[in-house]
């Protein structure tokens, strides 16, 4: 747990304060313990990354009054109420009114830590989303291009920052949708060639009969239909950066010509014997293992070595799940600004469900999902994997059906008593409440302790 996560403990019982503080500090939280609601309020501000944990029954301003006052400062500061058994119905009402959760006395240390950990993560996400809305991350920094807070994306940003001013050619390796072109543009825009052109070529989208002409250019009359001289992409990129995407799709004849360009930094237009010097940095991108392709004879081995001066791997989204909520919110705000729409609200349970998706299309798929969400095309549900060819339900959908059935049966067995049902299922009351809302199991006004 990061030391940035702060907890404000409020209780008029010093022994309880000491016990809670020790429990949370052992788990890495930065804890401030105070004996009154007024003192706790003095610790808070709208930009503070903190969670409030408060007793309900206190002299003067009680826990419910504290909740109202905290929400006046910032409605997104999580407030966890610690209640006696007789206060549970009131605590449920407080949760409906905006409290993050409630814990019954005596507080179980594991439950206390887990509740505060989730609340702290939620608060951090709220503040990060506000930063995105305020435009604090922009296109003028690598952090603004490659959004995220995971260790994987931080390593990638550091690597790109180090390589940006280098002249070495770079091979970007990553699955479809991981942001290879974004990384390539960052290398160009934050390096010494930023004033030159960034010329992108998708080798997989170019017809085999045209790729050599597109890359190397041609003289007038070089082949049928070549009525005038054409400057190729490589020559056009001189002084800047040439980005070769999906290079694994490049035909073998073009590979041979490209190898000479990388070795000599000169080109010959089709239909000409004149060598033209080019000053380029080459960034290639692939989703395939070029060494493996070379072993199968599908790619030139010597070209692999020339391209593979520096290899940078871009992590798939499933290896940086912590970035999913931040990225989704970022894309949602970009889409809203582009389409002049209001940004729809996002709750933590929805974002948590997004994190559980596999996202085979990676960041590109997530961006498309944010676009659909803005347009109301996902019916407030996260995108689901495509069904199989035989129309069978996905594993996730089957698990949701099973979860709904178990919750409904357990509620019925305990007479729709929330406390008993949550205890039997081994989840918190708020988690149960959110799942009931997700599966449309009863109306909120029917829920009592």
C-alpha cells in the first residue's frame, strides 16, 4: 500500500482510535486519528486523497452529521461508518445517502483494512479522473500520450523518454491495439528529429504490387502508368522518422531493398540508378516474433538483426489492468469533448467490471468501448466478449447468471434480510446492495438491515 493513501480516523474513544490506527498503519496507510468530528473536518480538502472512518455515536457532531459535512466539502470523499448493532438500519440509510460503507462493532481488522483499501483506491481514481477532465495530461508530454499509472506503463514511458533523443533504430513489439504508433510518435515528437516529418507506412495495408513504389518512389516511365516522378515515403521522411507498421507483412523483394537502406542510408528510385542519401530514423512495429518468422523463411534474418537494434515491448491491457479505469475515463472525456456531449457518470462497480474484461483488442478496443458508452449503446454494461460461432454463452455471462441465481436464492432463504444474506455469502452489505442493483433484484427502498 502506498504511503500516499491517507486515512482520517474519528472516534471519541481513545482505545478504539489506537487500535484502528495500529491496524491500518501496519498495512501501510498514513493515518491521522482525532477525537471529534470537528477535528476530522479540519483535515479535509477537496483535493486530498483520503478516506474518513468514523464512529456513529459521538458527542456533539455525530457520524451522520460528519457525513453531511464531508459531502459538503467533497461528495466523493469516501466515508466509512463504524456502527453498533442497533445502528445498522441507520447505517444502511447513510450508505444510500452517500456513505461509502459501514462496519459493525467490534470492527474485524481484516474487514476494516479491505474496506479502507477499496475506498482509498476509489478516491485515487476520482482524483485522477478530475485531473484528466482538467486537461492536466496533454499531448505535450509522454505521460499525456501514454496514459496510465501501472508499473508496466511507467516503465514504458521511461524507456521511450530515454530513447527519444537517441538515433538508434527501434523495433516496437506488441499485440494489436497496444499503441505502437502512439509510442512511435512519442519517440519522434520528443526527440531531436521532432522538427522533421513523421512518415507512417502500414505495410500490411499496402498492395504488394505498390509497396516498393510507395516506399522508394519511381522515375517517370519506370513502369506502365508511371507518368511522372514520384518521391517515395523513405525519401519524404529524410530529416525525420520513418515508421513501418506491421513490418512482418512486408513482401520479400521490399525487404531486400529496405535492408540496403538501413545499411547504407541511401535509396534508388524505381527506374533509376542514382543513389540518393537519406537521413532517417527507422521505427518498425510488429505483433509477430520476427526471429520465429525468419526461422520459417517468412522474413529475412539479416533484416531482423538490422531492425532489432533496440526492441521495446508494449504490454497488453491484461498486464496493466490498473490502467483500465483511467484509460476508459480518459477516452470518455476525449469523446465527449469531440462530440460536444456531457460526460456520463461512472460508478466504481462498473469500472471494476471493466477491469475484469480480457480486452483482446487492447487499448484500441477500450477506446471504442468508451465511444459506445458515451452514445448509450452499451446499456450501462461493460462490453462483453463475442459469443462463440455456435452461439454458446460466454463464460463470464454464465458466471453472471449463476451469481444472480445464488444471490436471489440466498435472499429468499433469509427473508430478504440484507445483513444475514451478506454474511452467508461472505460479502459486504454494500457489495450485496450493488449486485442486487446490477441484477435488478428488488427495489432499493425494500432493503433493510
